[in-house]
C-alpha cells in the first residue's frame, strides 16, 4: 500500500462531490456532468460484464479528442480492462497493426476512421463502437450485437430507483496491475507499447495535485492518446473536480483563442513552438517599434511596458491562467529571456511516456531558465557521468511512476533499463547543485510536432529511403518544418536516362510519394538533394548531429 491515494479513489470522490457540475465538454457541442459521466461508465461496465470481458483484457481507443473519448477511456480503465489509446493520426495500417499487436478485443473509434480500417487484420476484435454516438459499428456475431443493444435495459434492471452518487465505486486494489498500454510510435515493425500500472498513474496524479495549481476549467489541446495530454490535461484535473473542454476539431489559432476567451482556463499545457509563434507574431514586432525601444531604456517606464506585454499575453489565453507549462522541447532562449523579464508565469517541464509522463517540474516562481525543472518527488533522477554537475551524461530515472516494460517486447524492455534497474531516457544532460535538470541533447533524435506529437525521424527516413532514386536520407526539423536531406542513387538515375526536366522533378516526386504513406502530422515539407554521402560512424550509422 502507498502513502498516497489511488487516482481512482480521487476520481470517485470528485465524481460524488461534483455530481451536477460539468465534467467533460466539447466546445460548441455536447456537455456531460459528473453524474452523466458516471452513469455512462456504469452502463459500459454492465455491457462488458455481460459480454464476458475480464480484468486484463485489452480494449483500444483510436479517435479524435472529445468528451466521449474521455468517457470511453474511463469506462475501460475503471472496469480494469487494459486501455490501449492509439493516436488518431496514425495511418490505418498502423492502427490495424497496433490493435492486433495489443490483442485488443474491442475498439472505440470514429465512423470515418473505421471505414479505412481492415477487420481482417484485427482478428481478436469482438466489438467496435462509434465513440461519437455509442452505436456499434461492427460486432463479431449477432449475440454480441444483441448484448450490446441491451445496454440501457441492463442498467434499468440493476438501478430501478435511479443511479446516484452512492452507487459510484471504482476499484483501488490494483496498484501493480497493468492499466494502460501506450504505443510511442506508429511503427509496424517492432512496436513499443509502454506498459503503465495503476501505481504509475496514481504517483503522477498525486504529485500533480500537490504541486501543480488546481482550478475550475481546463482547455485540453494535446492528443489524448499521449501521456502528456492524458495525465496532465485530463486525469489529474478531473480528479480535482475540474471541467475539461475540448475543441473537438483541429485546433486552428483562431478557434483556440476563442476557446481561451470563452472557457478562461486556469492552466495551459502546451509545447514551446506555440509560445514561440505568439512571441514572433505578436510580441516581438511591438517591442521593436522605435518608440517602444526608446521607452524601454527609461527606468520605471520600461516596467510599465513589460507589465502591459505580460497582461496582454495573459489576456490572450483568457486572463485566468495561473501557470503555462511547456514540455517536449527546449524554449527558444530569446523568448525565454523576455518571459523572465516580464515575469510571465511559465516553466518548461520534462517527461516521457515511460514515466507516465512526469520526470521534472518546478513551480514557475522557482523555475530556472534553460532548465526543465527538478525531478518529481515520486521518482529519482541520476546522470550517468563522473561529474553530473559539469559533464554531460545520460539522464536515468527510477521511481513509482516508471513503466514495467514494453508489451510483448522483452528485448526492448531489457535495453531500456540499466543493470541496477534505472530507466535509460536516451536524453543527455546535467544536474546543478540545486537539482535543476538541464537537457543538452536527445540521443533519441525525437522531433516534437506542433501539436505535441512525437515524431521519430528514423521512421520517416525508412519511408523516404523506399522511394525511387533515394540511396539514404536524414530528416531534420527546420523551424517546425520537416525537411528530408536525400543522397540520391546516381546509378539508378543514370540508368533511367532522364532529361533535365525529369531530373529537376525528382525531389518533389520523392516528397509527394513519401507523404502519401505518412500521417498528417509528419508530412515532409521539402526534399533537399545532397551532393555527397552522409558522414558515418565506425558502426556505419549516419552522424546526424552534423546535419541541420
């Protein structure tokens, strides 16, 4: 037993306390209060039970963010079936493969997405449910369909006098049991499904409740099939009795700003790229006007201007945000200097799926620029270096929030941990005397997409390398655009006897062909041809750090 509450105990308490308060909301669409949420969860429990679903069975969810996504997730999670959230942006082939790899027996998805999937590649499925309507999209046989259609009747029979707060009971004797399998990428090769327990979630929810501000309303923008969005924008605030709001559609800047104005969230979870764009588009042009530049040199007046800039930024996000938490990448130093100067309530944290996801955080008033906070107190971090304060080494972690391994992948699990049981993050850094962690590089090469998706360049390169006339490639991030550097197959081009015009079209043809196979968030913006092969290490892997 732990010295902190199980997160489902917190969720049960919040559900009872805030029974008639809005819980899950689609902006401009459906709203469900805590009572409706709990009722729908119980309805699914009764159907799962009648269908013979058992604790430990896997149920996948692959759909756009929204209020019903949240209910489907919680219904599976509180029934003690293992939830498998899959990014809605993964290609249909990847989704087929991951549903099958996870051995899922049911799937929640959207109708449009379901039309692109292939049931023959998911032989264990018994039931597919439309997350937007709760209608069955497919069942293995008539008996499953008949049982599913009895949902309301089963509920009415069990609760003839109605369903109230005293009827809500979520299981909490499952600390070490598998709660969630989260695939870190859409690879169809050797996928890594991170196995997270109820303890892992409880540890991070407890830490968040003690350290991160609490409040009334939250706008959720990150993909819910990602641990960052799932835990920090959904589970931890919901356990507080917060009302969560989703855009329910692609978050355009205009729609987002309108959502902030309407909802007035207390916390904002984002990626540095979003704040950098606002700085470049709105703040920097104002500060560089000659008159403003002159006034900034006058003591006293400069503080008035900086206060105005901060208030303007805060108002843009609804005026109620107590803290802006960024994660996934470093913040541009120029932007960071201004944020510190104007006392903007921001911080950069650190985490990874394997840590469910929190590894480091610091309240904005104590946050040190350039760092990613201090290690969360439910874990420990060490630097694999002879002098962790000055010599860069791999960041390694262990603790209550660390995964138990990768699903059906013992080799990857073994490689993920040191001999003495610490998780290898693959990130390089140092820790100062006060415990602030400074990341110096990512040995894993991950690129963070603009909406918080993890982009693994190796996967994109595998697709690019399969295209005609490509010998090898490196994908780099240039200001939020993915650029593929390609060394061409000169022999193949020579054999094809192409004229000058056809040769000139090769880069664009490679780009278009590759993008047809890649999800929307990892589309290649440009292909650049290299005139000599990439430099290699003795192991013949490309020296990526040479290419920008």
